[in-house]
C-alpha cells in the first residue's frame, strides 16, 4: 500500500494511491502523523486503520500535482520535533564498483587505507550481524529539522555559500516514537538527500557542513515489506531535455549494512527516542551525477524514481542570491 499527503484548506489529508492517475481520500481527520499516532495508540496495524477510513472521494493525481497540493508523505505538526539524519558508506554500488572496493581493501593494509575505505570495509565485514547481535557502526550525520524538508514538485534551493548542488537518490525510513519513546517505522519513501560534494571532497571532516541544507522525500509512502532489491533511475533534466541519467540500486541486497543495524545505531541514543518525535532517515546511495562532472544550473530538475514507490520525486533547482548569514547581526556579548 502507498499513501500521499495532500494540502487542504483544513490541514493535511491522507490519500491512498489507487493508480498512477488516481488517489482515494481517507475520511480520517488529519495527516499521516496523526493517522500513525492513532494506529499506535489503538495497537492496531496502520493498514487496518486506513481500511476503516476509505471514502468514495477520488482525486485526480495529476491535477493534485498541478495544483501544488502534494506534501511530504509524513510531516510533524511542529517542525522542530522532526529530526532529519542519514548514514553514508552503506551501499555496495554496481558489481564493478563492489569488486574494485574489495580489491582495494585486500591490496592494502590498514595503515594505508583511507578512513572512508576503512569504515566501508567495517560495514562489509560487520554491517549485517546475525539476528540479536549488534553490527558495525555506520558513518552517521545530522542534516536538520523539519524546516529543511521540501515538498515533492516544489523548488529546492541552493545556499549562496554552497560549492555544489548535487542530488543523492536514496531510500528513506520514516519513524514515529510512541508515548514510551519506542520507535515505530511508519514506512519508506524515495528521497533526494541533496549535498555539497565539493565541500565534502575537500576534507571528509567537512561532511557535516556539506549536509546542512534542504532535502526532499516522497511523494509516496510505501507501507509494509520492503523489497530486498530495488532498481531506480536518477535523472536531471534541463529545459525539458535529459541532461544526465543513471540507474541506481538500493535495498538490503545492495547494501553493506542491514536496515535493522542502521536503525539500531540511530535509535540507541536516548535523545532520538523522545515521545512523539518524527525521524526522517536517509540510508545512503552509490550513484551521483557529481561523479560524472555534472554541474546543475538554475531551473534544472531532479527526478528520482523507484518503480515500487510509484510516481518519481521531482524538484526544480533554484539558487539563493545572497548568504542568509550576512543578513544577521554578529553575535554580541551576553548582557
């Protein structure tokens, strides 16, 4: 089952994806966050609760897009209580890339490996532990709160200080903590983590800086079992023509870490188990246009598509003309 969240005059509403062209509204009075919260409170499955709220009201999917009614498939009513994070060095990539990484890891001793390659190898060797055991920690980063999340089909902005504006096609996990702080996975979405690869490349200790910017996920939320192997397409268009296009792989069959291991190492921290908080977690990628020397321009559009997730995630690129920091006064002494 797949859901979308629509903007209405009375607040967000949830709709079930009937087909590529049609949505069915739910009678439930609220968005996906409220729906998932109710399912947790009742102790019933999310799908069962959804089925109790089917309506006869159908919505034309394309018209909803044209009217800019799409919201991210899950949002928190308080943006400050949505935590956006991610993990890197998680994906094996293509067979050729995987073989090259294995060869590099075997051809050098630990003293000559880069920190990135050493961490990648730790994932290969210990990222998928036996059930009940804890595996290797992944690379982890904080990206922002709910204020950085851009709705599908809406422009995604590039900070004026940025060196690069590169897409990152990723699988995203959406989680809601219950009243006792236990995380519940609501579902999965397609995401564009969007990063500054020039800054990151200059020094891996600048990874955190490269991540602090907008991102997008959706438009559809996949509920239920996630396929182990997922094949998608990442594309950039310019003036209606394809500028760059490449397939990408995700899902556990194409990852060095299991999703359970990545989830464990995120939620083991008590501050990420605050009751009622929403977590948006990007699981990483192995495919970037930056690797093919693509430099996006104003008006280019990112399109990220995974067949199991319905319609693609699309966002047009806009460049900020000034640095926001320059508008703010310098910090002053405490009074």
